[in-house]
């Protein structure tokens, strides 16, 4: 059912934000109280060398983080309910501005702690009174060699005010200033844009897909030199900051911030190169099933099997998810039931509600989920995906102190994707319709193709581009496009026509302006598949390890946290396991398609 406004939606499908704040008036009062505390941290400035003062400061900031987190989350979620609600807009702008003020006033803390001697930092880390802050202190100690003088840090901060413009300008181009042509499809004129383009790539008619693809890329090609200049500037900015902070490369700088061993990045690329054969076979199978004379890059997103979508109401989707995640045990199921019954979830779409889906942890409360549920297979998996995020947050917040409750982005997609894999395996076991089974097998293979192989290709492109810049080579549009096309041919193989336009795909990827981020999507799905397989084959011992991982928050570096769950990304084992899973799934689909 579609709703034209929020008032039409039954209460049981709307999240209950009273757990955060009982009313908007109570939020305003709490905001004013927080506003009066803006200068509160200045009482500690210049005094952090005293252990008692430092501990008092850190504990106060934990308290402030919880209070500010509640204010921010309430305002953000109310704004997401209705983007045209002016009161909600104002609340969100107010808290965002206040948090910025707090950040500026508290900026002295990390540099002041960084000035401590290594011996003093070691003593603090070993002191039980500072147990909640040992990870933070260890990170400061490890990064001391990369901390500059106060004057240099100030200079870098000022540079940052304009070096981020490369990302900002690309965002403006991509979200409005690039003017795409209209295309006529089935007698209807459609304005091309990122959303319409994605939709048309799934159209049944290959001629429509071709028209959308060529028309869409025409706009990027017309501006390709400008886009190359923007990306080159972004890459050079990355290298400038890396050198300024005394790192040997931009990648080293990015991985250091995430506490990730470079071996993980290297293993990802090496494993992809050694497992192209099943991916190429899958592409060839797609060509055969679609029955096209030539398979093009614009044909890769069209479904191979029609009329196999698992359409169901939201309540039935929740039931399916509960059944699929049964291997995770009764306590996991009880948390899910609380989320469904205690209104942690905002379910249905309205015209002014934020699109997509997300999970948001609220300090001192519980996670919330935003959905825009439609009766499709994708949306059933979205329920499982966002529930994975929420329960990861739930376990971490319940187990860890405030200072160590947040987990790194590197592991953020593991729990969500693990849920998807477990649900998929359950559906494959319980579905009897051969067409639905083929659809689900394709769903899994496409998940790995787009999230593992494609993101790894992006990661390899980023590494190549940064390496070229760091060796003084210009990143012209031709150089970037030639390198990208070479990778595309390597990854996707001979069964697909590598259309000329695909060489310019790099120019439309927003994530490239946040360097060395995309590889985490690939390592995330690899970790998730490995964990799900261990849960299904080993049972309770694997479940116990997994829940221990979910409870770690940010108490360890992310690679070590995954080792707790039985996944060691510094070795080739996880990559080999997932490559075999892809090949085995492909073999099942090939057999069903005979």
C-alpha cells in the first residue's frame, strides 16, 4: 500500500522516538541545557597532564557524547520523516551547528594528550582507571610520529578548508549541474539521471538499455577533461596530506587511520586476480540465459529470470527474516522481536520521507531502522541487512563503555551482509520452485559480483591512480580511462563487449573522492560470507565467536576483531573460501540452466 502522507500510516509501522525524547518540547529544553555547556571543556585546557583532571575530562565527554547523541539522533530522524517539515529542518540545523561549536572548543584535547611522553602514555594505558580509554590513548601514542607542531597542524587545517572542494565540486556536478538528455522509452519521455539510469539498465529491451547507457555516458564524456582535473586534484591532495603527516604513500595514510594492515589490501587484489575464471563463466552464462547475440556492459544488470520475485507483505518479510536467522540463537531472535514489536523501525514510504534505508545507533537507548518497504525480494533482504547493523550496534553498546562502543567502518558491513547470506541460504533450502531457486542463486552471485569483484576493481584503480601521482605522472583523462578500461577487461573477461563508454565509468564514482574506502565493501562481504558459512557448518561454537565479535565495538583494531570471529584477512584463507562459494553457487545455477 502507498501512503501520500505520514498521518495515514498506522502507528505500528512508525518508529517510536519517545524512547529518546518524550516530546519536541522536551528536546528543545534539553538542547538549551546543552547549549549552556558549550564552553565546559575549556576548564580542562592546559591541565590534562594531571591524571585526575584528564580522567574527569574524559568521563565528562562520555556523558556529553550520550546527551549530544540523543539530541542529534532525534532531530535527524524527525527530519528524515518529512524533509519539508520546517520545524524539523530547524532542529537538525541547530544541533548540527551546536556539535560543530563543541568540536571547535574541544579541539585542544588530542594535541595536548599527544604532547605527553611515550612513557606517560604507556602508564595511562596500563592504568585500570583509564581502561575505558586505552584504545583511544593507544591510537594517540601510535600516531605521535604523524602529529605535527601546533603551527603546522593549524596550517593543514586551513588547507583542508579548500582541498575538500574537489569532492564538493564533483558532488555539485553529479547531483545537478551535469545536464543529462531525455530519452524516449515505450512512448514516454524520461529525464535521465542517476536513478533513472539505474532503472533503465534493468529494462527488458536491450535497445532501451543501450540508449540509456550511451546517452548517460555522453554527458560525462563531454566533461571528461574537467572531471579528470577534479580527480587528479583530489589524488594530489591525498598525497600532500600523506607526505605532510610523514607517511610513505596515500594508501599507508588511509590504512593507518583505519588500523588496517596493508596485507589485507594486497590479499584482496591478489585473490581477485587468481579467481577471475568463475566470474568470466558467470558472465558467459548470463549471455546464454538472456539469449543476446552480444552481451554488453549495459546488459549486466538486467535480471536473468523473470517472475521469480518473492513478493510479500512487510509482516511476512519479518517472519522470513526471523526464520532465516534462526541459526543465530534465541537471544538474537529476542532482540529482533523487540525491534519489530517495540517500534524501532519506520517502515513505509511517503513522498517527503528520506529514501533508502539505514540503521542508527542512539547512545544510551537502542538502535533505530529506517525503511521504505516495497514488496520485493530486495526489500526483504534490506530488512535482514539493516537488522544486522542494528543488532551489531545493540551488542556493542550493551557490552562496551561509551568510549569503545563504536565499531570501525571496516567491520560495519559484516553483520548486515552475514544476515543476508544466512537468509539466502535458508530460502534456497526451503524454496521448491526451480525458477525462484535460479533467481536466488543469481541474487547471490550478483551480490558477490558487484560488492566483491567490482569494488575490488575500484580499489585497484584507486591504487594505480595514486601510485601514478606519487611518482610524478599526470592523471590525464586518457591515462585514467585507459587504465580503467584495462581493468574492466581483466575483471569481466571475454564474454562481454567492453563498450567504449565503460572506459569513462571512473568519472562518475563519488567514492573515489574518499580515497581507499571502497575496498572495505569487498572485505566486508568476504568476511560476512566466511562467518555465515562457519555458522551453518560448525553451529554453536561459530555462533559464540560471532557474538563475541559483535560485542567488541571499537575495543580492538578491526582486523583483530574479525580474527575473533574466525576470519583472518591477513591470510588468503577467507578469500579462497568466498571464491569457492562463488564457484560452487555458479555450478548449481549452471546445472539448473541446462
